[in-house]
């Protein structure tokens, strides 16, 4: 190649000029930017931002140690935070924050229930009134918190009620309980049947006399009875019968007046008689003599009393079952037609129940045997 270049100097000059022109050539312009590529990059960045935000929210929703405390432990922590001296250049930590001052604040509905717990501990009219106003402003959202709030309001002593009535001119507790129960009934479709029975017990405890609440509860029990009849065991059925009987006896709320009661009570009575073979003496501790007299047919009444005689309900020394058996005996004794239709086995059992409930009762007070 060197000899060829020496032989032809013009070819070497041409090659050098070509290389020089190639080096001095201006750079080619960059291709135009594709707008679709830019949109895709922004979309990916947006997705990453959304995922980071979701992860941050999931971390914030993780339960703190203070959320898993019992009521007593949480109250003690609140007291310790209030006793802590305030920093000279800042503000004391809020009551709804943990000891380190970090973590999310409690929601307003949770704070309303905890205010009631604090008021129960302090037990003054001013504390209860502030807690009641907090509950009115932020009604609890879940059924458990609503039942808990109603139960806490039922625990207010008569002295504190008098103090609140004197300062306000009226007692706001019944109105607040009724408002809580109204919020509770809107969530009945998503609760278990046992919670429905607990709602009836809470109505009796809080002296809530709204018949529409009973109608709503009976409608949901009717739905559960049609869709899940296996839930209506002997103990559950006797508990439901007892709750309905006590509502009628103590609050004058007849459950059979509404359309739901007219459909559900005959099914409940049939289920009661069908489940008597699996019932125990303890299951009869919540039975009601009012339901026995008002909502059972004569053959069903005989079946129930006969099963009580077989189990010797009230004769085992338990005060609660003896009270129920005594109420049944008194109900039978007051109604001559029912008394005369009793069998000898059932009549002897009721006479023993009366003798145990009232030792002064003479053996002459035995029921007249009709058959």
C-alpha cells in the first residue's frame, strides 16, 4: 500500500481531503421527539406516585399499640399524658396522640366512645355532658361502638342525672340513646342474629319504647330464619322468646302487632317446640312466662311445661332458673283453664316449684288435676 501511495501522490492527497471533510462535517440533527413516548413516561411516573401513596396510607392504617389496649390501660395512658408537664416553648401533646407524639389521630367517632369512658371514670355531670355533646356531634359508625355507647349511657348514676337535669333543664340521655339506636337499626342487615337479640336486650336496658325498632329487628330475624334456619338452636330460640316476652311485659311492646311479627312469631313458636328436645335446664334461664301465655297455643304450652318438668327446671338450686319456673307456675295458677288442662306429671312439677320458691306454701295449694 505504501508503494502504491508513493507511486501515485494524487491518490494520497484525495484520501486526505476525504478524511478532512468527514471530520469537519456538522453533526446530524436529533430526530423529533415522539409525544407518545413522553406520555408513556409520565403515565409510569404517575403510577409509581399512586403506588407510593397507597403504601403510605396502608402504613397509616396499621393499628398502633394504643389501639390494642384495653379500656383501663387507655384511660391510664390518657391520665399520664395529662399529668405530663407542658414544654416551655411548645404545646402539650393532644389527648388523641400516642406518647411519642406520632401516629394518626383517633377518628371522631372513636373519640366519642372514649369520651364516654373518661366520663364514666370521672363521673361528674360536666364530664358526662361534654361526652354526650361529643356523641351527638359524631355518632359512632359501627354496631359494636353504638351498642357500647348506649350501654355506657345506661350506667350514669341517678345523682349525675339529677346534676345534668338541673344544669340543662332536661335529661339529654334518653334522647341520645334513641338517636344512637336509630343509627344502629340502619346497620341491622349486616349483623349476626345474636347481635339482634343483644339489641333487644339493650332496648330493655335503656328503656327504649319505639315499636318500629322491634319491627325492624323482627324483620331481620325472619330473614335469617328463612335463609339460615340452622342458627336457631334451642338456646338461641329460648333467648329470643325470652327477649320478646320481656319487651312486652316491661315496656308494653307487643311484638305481634306489626306485619313482621305476625309472620315471624308463629315460625318462632314452631321452632321452639321442635327444638325442645335439645334444650337444657340452663337454656330456660332466659325464658319468659309472658310469651308462654300470649303467643303459644295450648298444645305448645303443654309441650314447654312438660319439657321443663322433665329437666326439673328451678329445682336444682339455681336462682335464675327458679325465678323463671316460679313465674311460669304463677302464670298457670292464675289461669284456671290452663291449670285444669295440665297433666299430673306437669302439675306435680309446678307444685314442687311453688314449694321451693315459697317454702311457706302448703301442700294443699297443689294444682287441680284435670286429666
